[in-house]
């Protein structure tokens, strides 16, 4: 064999020895066992040790999860939309069973200083054609006498503190007293079918109608959840939230309930119902007189928890409502609103579960309006472009200035608080109202 071939074989053997020494530990078997044992020495390298491959895997996984969730969100939205359209087609929103129902609104306005003019929000209220009984200081009498409409003014008191036997400093704490006095001074209980308290500044902008609350709406609400004449008379209150699950074990010796379910801006019912409310709220205000938590709002929420069968209303964020529709896409602004309200901060942004309904704490104004007024309000809110998302292009929408029709404000159903509190997501079906320790 030539010397060159021998040198080549030696070089090849030397190269294999060097390659083997790199791949195997120093104590490994001789070179002729490389094919059998060296492969076991090659270790698996996890993806996270290889950044580029890890990013590829992570991207694929993320796209799979997002697309799967997007399909779920879209299918849920479609199912809820179809359910609402069926319900909205079949349900009766307005009832003509008692078209001539007599309705009275009672309010009070005691400004800290009088400059001879009325605030715009009070003027919006006084523009209604519904009879209004208004408590004001004598200094405002000349201004109010020139106001058109069915407004009856009472100038007996300079402020709330001048009302005998009440010992209250704020109008909001005397709301039930004002309501009863207004009914009594304007014909008595036999004169009115419904009477409601409303804060003087409840209307933040000119209303779209004049007849409010609409008799046909009140008739229908009481037909649905108001019970029969033999049952307890009901109080209507708008609900902006719901009780926390921890209040399942609340009892009235624990003090007033502080959950913000309703704010007391608007409430009322039949004369017998508001008479009961006045007596009960006064009794519990006296019962809790030693605590600073006995505010009008807390007392109202406490009474709802004690007497849930007595209270009916409307809830703007009720997931059991047929008009409550989840967002259509994870790329839609409503999905972000929904997630923020559910998991981060409640009421940080309007969830718009019922569509674009303006300031949702005032949804009851839309809820109690007649059909023509509801249509005007819904169009106003749809065309308002008042959200941050209206300034950008949202995927799935024709343009930033063309909100989709499914965002139009929807009319939901009334609720009976007793039924709502027994739901699984609130207190549960085995919950019963705590015993009331105060009688009047």
C-alpha cells in the first residue's frame, strides 16, 4: 500500500478520534462503539433554551387561543342577539289597560345661595307636561310663577332644616317626607295612581319627550312584576349594581347596607306603597340614628334587602336580561368595556350591555318613556359619537363615525328584586330575607 494512502487513513482515524472526544465524555467507550453509545449522550434542548424556536411556538399557541376565544365570543353574541330579537318581537312593552293613569312627580330645590335664576337641569324637569309638585324657598317664587307647565310650588320652608320634627340637614334624607307631603297637598292619595320622587337635577339634558313617565309603560311594568291587588304594593327603584355575595348573611343588627344598588334619585309607586316606604324608612333611620351610615341611599338599599318582595325596578347590567348582549368580538371596544367592568373596576366605563344608552345611571328615563320618546333617545345616543372609541377606527365597523345598528339602545325587562337575589350568581335559591327587627 502506498505511503500516501497510509497517511490518509491515519489522518481519518485521527479526525474521528477528535470528533468522538468532542461528542462523548472522556470516560466513554473506545471509538469503535461510537455508533451504539454516543447518541445517548446527545441531550434534548428545551424550546425555551432556544429563543427563536420558543417565540414561534408561543406565537402559534397565542393565535390558536385568541382565534378559539374569538369564535366563542362571536357565537355567543349571535345567539344572544337572536334571543333578544325573538323576545323583542313577542313581548308587549306598552299597555293601554289604564291610559288615563294619574301620575305625580315630587321634587325639591333649596340652593345654598339664590341669584334669581334656575339651573338648566331644573328647567329640563319643569318642561315635562306631567304634574310636578316642587318645594322651593320663598325667594324663588317669582321666578317659578313664570314657568309654564303643570308645576305647583310650595314655598313654606326656607331649607330642609326649617321643616319641623324632621331634624334633617339634607334634601336627600327627606325625600320620602317630601313625596308624601306632595301627594297630600295636591289632592291626597285618592287623586293619584302613581307618585314618584325625582331629584331636581335628574335630567342632565333636554328630554326627548314631554309625557314622562308614560302611563302605558307604568301599566305594563306593574302588570309584569307589580303583583295583584291582593299582594303587597311595590316600590320602583332603578338598580345600578347588585348586592355583593357577602351580604347573603347580613342581618339588620349589622348596620345599614353600604352596597350601591340604587342611589335614591328616582323612586316611587302607588300611594299605598310610598306610605309604607315612608313609615319603614323613618323607623330604620331612627333605629340606625347612632351611626353615620344611616344615609338615604344606604337606608334604601337596606330596605331592599329586608323586603325584596316589595321592590321592583330596572337593572342596566343584568346578565339574565334578554336585552343584555355580550360584545361581538375581542377586537370591539365593548369587549374591553366588559372586561374592565367585570374584572378590574366596576363602573369605570359604561359597559353598554344594553347598547348606547347615554349615561347609564339615567337609563330609567328611557325605560319609563313611551315608544316615540324611546326612539328619539336611542337615535340621539347612537349619533352622539361621545366615546373614546369613536375617535379611532374599530375593526368590524364601517368607519369610526358609523356605529353599528346593534349598538342602538335596547329596552330591557323589569325585575322583581326577590327573584334576582335568589339567583345563583347573587345569593342563591336557598336564600331568604333576614328578619326585620324594627316595626312601625
